[in-house]
C-alpha cells in the first residue's frame, strides 16, 4: 500500500469525496461560526460565504445546551479546577466534580456504579475491549452504531450480526454450535437506532439474553434523557431497565455537552477502571464539560417531562407536514428520517438546503448500509412550528427537483 492507494473501499470513498468537492456538492463538515438553540451561522466546506441557517441537524433534543444554569455551571468549574485535568483519571485527573457526576449518572440509570469516558464511542470500545475477547462471541444488530461494531471487532471476539430487529434470527445465532461453545456471549444493541430512529424489541432480546446466559449491553446514546417516563432511556420505556447488565451512553445528545459513560455493577466498573484502555489511556473530561453535564442533568431532572413532550409533538408535526408535501419518510419513532437514495442525490439536496438557509444531517455509508443514504432531521424542544413549516417546504421542493 502507498499513501495514494488505500485499498478498493477507501479509494472509492476518496474518489467520491473528490467528485463532490469538484462539483461543489460536498455537504459534510460545515464550519459553524456562531450557534444558538435553533439558528446558526455556517460556512459550507470550501466556501467563503457565511449563511444564517435553521439547524435541523442537532442532537440537543431537550435543549439544555443554551440554558443559563448549564452555561453557569460550565463556567464555574474551571474557576475551581482550571481548564483541563492534566492527568488520566487514575493518576490525578479525577476531581470531586468527576466523582459527583459518576454518582449522579449511576443513580440516573439505577446502577451501583458509573464511569466517565471521553465520548460515547470510547465507552463502547472500553466495555467491549474489557468484557469480550478471543473465545467469546458478540451478537450485534446489523444497524448498531459503528462504535459498537468497531468495539466488538477490535475486542478479538467472534462477531455475529443479526438482521435488524429480527429476534428470530438472533435466537438462531444463539442456538448455533459456535455460540454454545463460546466462553461468553454478549448481546449489544442501541436503545434508539441513530440512523433510522426506531427502537429495538428489548423485552424479547432481554428474554433471549437470559435464556442463553448472555450479557446484555444497551447503548442509550440517543435515548437517555429523551425516552422513558423518567428519561432513563429505551430500557425504561420498554420495561427492562433491571434486566440490562451494562448501559453505555453519551452526554452529547440530551446532556448538553460531550463525553460518554458506562453504568454497571461495582465488579464490572472496577474491571473497566483497571483494564479498559479507552478509560485508562486518556485524560478525564475537562472541568467545564463536567460542569455543563451536571447542569444538564439538573435541568433534565427538573423539567424533563415537559422537555421530552415537546420534541415528540414537533417531530409528529414535521412528519405530517412532510407527508402532506409528498415527501416519503422512514419509520422513525424519534428524529425524522427522509430516505434520499444515492449519495450524490443526498449531497446535492443537503448542499442546496444550506444555500437556502437549512442545515440538515446527510447520512452516508458507512454510517448507514450501502444504498441507503438519507437526511436525518433532529427536532429539538426549542424549534417553533413556523421553523418546521418552512423547513418542510424547502425539503419538499429540493427532494422534488433534485432527482
Ligand atoms: C449508539 C451510539 N453510540 C455512540 C454515539 C456517539 O457518541 P458521541 O456523541 O459521544 O460521540 C452515537 C452517535 O450518534 C450513537 O448513536
């Protein structure tokens, strides 16, 4: 291999990127100059002009990221601890704030212990690297997030994918000879599938995990805060919170910041503290980040019921507006998904929309299966119906005209 030949798959990604840039259609990495709850000033990649856009690409679903209390806590923490942590959590980068946040997160998910990680994907890598290895077998939904797939593959365990939300297929795989012979079986699913917005059949999966003596790990990245009567996530919503062995999550969606977490029993937490590379080989979250997450947990705990209701109602309204305008939409139960076919067409639509004042999330392989490019529209508690009405009209016209 040379630095111009990276193998067939990666070469084709770079060729596509070159082609989109040459045609001025490249829709990724917009540069954000300023951002509010639903409006931002952005520059499309490679362009000099800035535009004011309505943001429908945010995962700040419950909207605490601009809450004064959250900003104040983020500003206050560096006054006590400085701006960084200057050491891994094991050797001095673990402050009283980190300790208190761990307790808050563990209590939120009704678990004895929680650990903080630099991001959601690193939480998945840490758990899978520590709990799975050669001789084990990990079972994944085909639509699981890439961080789960990557963690499973890097662990050295055997990896088997079941068809999306197909518990009969999962059972078939669990019944196979190789699964029976595996030292340990682990089932890992997202609580809310990020690219399609649908939920896994967690009750059935928890039943299978129990019958087949498998560990059940649920990644509540998109669902924590947003789903369940108390905002504990999909496992709470589907009545299986006490049947999940390990919960992973992120603070980048409903908790106004960045960073990941793992919630488990004390023994697993202790294993991760001393054996998870993604935890040990990096620094603790910055104090400002921990302060912001704290603030967000406070806001979501107090105002969560109302903040959860609003995006659900607005997403249903946007679904209806798009349907009425003749736009086909996916079977999402959360964010709104518009299937747009090829990468080229999706890129054209997304870039056109930025020019017209709307920022949406274009999703391409490998984030979604090959042939399944789409737009993901993140509706937050802060959006207004008028903003969504305008967005629906722009999307409908772009989808009709960019064939
Ligand atoms: C299941 C899942 N895990 C992890 C992540 C990413 O976490 P983070 O935002 O902390 O990088 C996502 C992102 O969308 C996700 O869907």
